[in-house]
């Protein structure tokens, strides 16, 4: 079926232009267990992440067949962002940990999900006191922050990245929540030719 016919069908179904792109991706989606779009919304924060269709991330060592496709890499954790249609994933070894790459809308940088989720309660509410509620939502505390006891890094109880991305919105319904956001690794924009990756700290938290 040609793109024009697909577009006309999407219009008949009442899909908005951005939804049409997402609908096309879903037709042959090897990342169907990952969300196409994620919205982070709390107080003055509103960020929308949308999946890219022409690249993906390999978590861990990259197989030789993909070496020439690597666009950039992160050192800690070891993640390689590769250029290529998602369809090539079906030809890769099944034991690889692969995720989609997202872009911060409307014209922001790419972000690679790690599976970690940042959570921040009101300043007088310690995260440790809400551990049972977090577990009910399907998450466990991965790292407590000594300088900010009302905030922490979480991970899904099955340690699965897709599970964390699909489930982090449940945390937003907890009482006293100020911010919930999946960790997205992004490259630092530098003037020098040897750009290095950056994992930006969550907004509103400082270790200083």
C-alpha cells in the first residue's frame, strides 16, 4: 500500500498528522512494547519525548555487524546509538538489549532511556516512607539521594526498560508528587570536535 493511500486511510480514521506518523510506525513495530510518545508534566515542567524511526540503541557491547552504524556512544552505562531502520533489529542476536531512541519535541536532542525513573516528592516527604506505594506501582528504589531524601532514582521491579517507560505515569498519581521523569541520556553540545555524552541532572535537584 502506497504512502498516499495510507495517509488517506489515516485521515478517514480521524488521525491527526503527528498521529499518522506514529500509526505508520505501529504497522510493523519491532518495539511495540515501548511507548511511541511519553509526556512529562509537573508544575512548570512539560516535556514530550517521541520515538525516532531511523535509529535505535544497543545497551552493552555492539556486535561487529553494527560497528559501522554507530552514531555515538555513552561510556557509563555502555550504550551505542546506531543509525538504521528498526527492521534490521530482527536480524540481530536475540540476547542483545535494544531500545528505541526518543527525541525531545519539538526540535530537541535525542534521548536514550536507561530504565531509571527519577521521582521527587514535596521537600518534607521522604521517599523511604513511601516505599510500599512505589512497589504497588511496580517500582523499587534503585538509588536514594542523601542530599535530597525526598527524591530518588527508581527502576521497575522486573528491571525491564520497557516496563519502566510504560509504567512511570502511575507514579504521577501518588500524593505529594512534584516530578516523575524517565532518565534519558543525551549528548552534551560542545564547540570542540570531541563531543562527549551528558546525562543531565533532574531539574530542581542539586548536589551542591
